């Protein structure tokens, strides 16, 4: 979760909703509104958990005596399996049944949440977080696919709009609720909160969700590809975490980075051999616009992912904010995106996505520059809020056009793969960003603020790279 979840819940929802929009079989549901409620509850589990964990990093550090690299893994050990399984989850649902996998994923998530809630040390917490990521990677794509197949035509648009609106509500209220729980009852309460949500989602799924026709369930799974990309990402992330931490670039870190990059190259070659049966068909990259959108997604969400980890941690440790105040500090982000995205989506429909994407990412870079004004004695209203608002405006410009541009950049045979891949890439950006912030999480006092300012400059540069990717590679007609 290189992200600050329920805030990032809505931000990632703009990528994830294309999974629901992708063409698929239609299922007649006796209780479509209950199906919609099921998908909202289930996906909220995958979204919500990261949020509170970001706000709770300082409390976890104090309670368990965790080092900075452990805090990075509390985030990334959740995001890594979620990122990898997003590419496999849809195909697994086609083969084994989306309802079945939704229930299994949700139950697994609930069990892992209970483990996190009672974890006696950091090792048990990391184990629980990893299993949470696996459960989220199973339930999220199948939840969204169920939403897409239950509704069609205009009803599908309304259902997806309702789902996105509820994500916006979670994005606005989740961080504050999570911070309040941490201040009131401690960090373990944020994991206990998942249990009633998961039980309600399972009960609704059993009652209301119907399976797709049997003829849809014979899609071969790319298990080898999934294993290659997962192990490769783990090795690369481990290397970056070690290299940017107190140990520096040891021989183990260099070996891990080399091996991880090698496995990623093997993965690409393996996907080329599998062709259309691959979890990541290389035919997607025949589209120059899709390449540009992929780069923009990676860079933009990497910059944002780093911000959503570093800012609440810094506010709590260096500026003496409470957890609830740190959670509330980012409220403008989901609210501005929710309010402005419909307008930006309509504008992109008239002008094309290229300029809104390029300008939006450039505005995000400007917001990062404003974070250079942060200092321990500064007011939230003068030193934090303006930067958050500018980042939010830039994200609003880019988020809505991105969802439609991804589907428009590939042919109809690849819309499902393209939407799943784009959603995974948005989280991968957060994984890499979180692996690089160890030097910040390990600092204190003036050194912490100095490192945060360096990170703000890096975020601005990365957001500019996202803008350039859209401007150079995305077709004006896209």
C-alpha cells in the first residue's frame, strides 16, 4: 500500500473502474442493488486498509519497535501480491467462478486482518499484511467484474458511478475515521474494523450474486508468468528498500536488484511466447498511446504514492499532529477529485485525453514544489493545504481522462487485459516509491524535514516525466 488508503481508495478507483467497464458476459441478477452493495463492501476492504495503516505507521513503530525498513514492508508486503494478482484475478474468476473467488478472497482478507489485529511482533504483522494482499488481489478484480457483468448499458454506467461515488465518500471519511480509531483505541483497531465489513460482504455475496454462464470458465491461467513477475518485484523492492535504508547498497542488495531485473526480462520473454494466453499480452504495447498511458500511470502514481506515505508520517512525527489530524490533512484530495472529475471527463471527451493528462500531471508537479514550504512551525492552512489543493486539481485533470483513454488505446479484444494492467501499474508505482522512502522514515527532526523537501523535488520531477509521457506518446485523437 504505498498509498494512503481510503484517500488512495478513490484515486485507485479511477483506474480500477475500467475493470468493471471492460466487455464481459452478462448475468441476470434477482437483486442487482444488493450485488452493487456487495461489490462496494468487498472493494472497500481492498481500498480501506492501506489508509489507516499509513496514518498508523508511527503508532506501529512505537508499539512494536519497528525499524524504518520494517515500516516500508508493512506497506509493500500488502501491495506486492495485490499488484501481481490483479493481472491474474480476472482470468482466475473466469475459470473458477467469480462469486466463489470473491468469497474466498474476502474470507482470506478477514482472517489476515484478525492476524494483524493480534500480532505480537512485526513478523506476525508482516505475515498478516501479506495474506491481506493476497486476499485483496483475489477479491478486487472479481468484485469489479461481477459489477460489470450484472449491469449493462445505461444501468452499468449508473452502477459504476454509484460505486465510484461511494469510493469518494470512503476517501473523504476513511482517513479521519482511521486516525480517530488510532487515537482512541490504538492501531490494532484499524484491522478489527475489517471483520464486520468482510462478514457482511460474504453474506451478501452468498445471497445475491449469481455466477456467469459455465461456458465462460475455461480460460487457462498464466501461473508461471504470475510467479515470475511476483518474485521479480519482490527482489527489486527488497533491493531498493535495503539500498535506500541504513545498510546502503550492500552486495546482497545489488544481487537482489540484478536477479529481480533478470526475472522481469524472463517474464517479458515468457509472455511473448504465450501470446494471447499471457496475463500481460505484449500486443497491448503495439499501441504507442498505451505505452504513453502506462508510463504516465506509473510515474504519476509513484509520485503520489510517495507523498501519501511521507506526508502523514511527517505531520505526526515532526509536526506533532494527532493521527486524526494527519488523516484529515489530505481530505481535499479525494473531495476535489470527486467534484472535478465529471467535468474533466466530459472535457476530455470533447478535446481528447492528451492535453488534460499532460497538463494535469504538470500541475501535480507544481503542487509538489509547494511542499518545499513545509516547516515545523508552519500553519496547515498556509504551508500544507495549498500544496494538497494543487496536487488534487492536477489529479482531477488526469484521473477521469485516464480511465477512458486506456480503453480507447487498445482494440476491443484487449480491453480487459489493458484495464487490469493499468490498475496494477498504478499500484506498482506506489510499491517502488515506498521502497525508496526508507531514508525519510529513518530520519528525525531537522533531517526528516530536509529529506522530505528532497522527496518533494523528486516528486515534482517524476510528475513532469508523467506529463512528458502523455505529451509525446499519447495520440491527440485518443
